[in-house]
């Protein structure tokens, strides 16, 4: 699984970091950081993160 975030769309709400904290985090400046190739065990969490993203900025590819 490959995860990409369109940082031009991302508004740093942090909902993804709540849904999938092993993949998405907010840094000390309040900006999103993420792991682009998480394990498949994180899939359900990443899909939830994509669903709750207010900007719909998260793309999941197999």
C-alpha cells in the first residue's frame, strides 16, 4: 500500500492523525507528516483517515 497526501489540499486539521496515528502525525509546527508506505496491517486505519479528511487530500494506492 502506498499513501500520498496532496499537501496543497491538506489543511492540517489532524483528523488523519487521530484515525491512523501510526501513519500520520502532526509535527511541532502543526504540519502533517506521514509514512508513505505503511504496512498492510494499517489499511483499515488509513482508509478511515482518508474518509474523515475534510479536504479529501489522502490517496491510497495498492
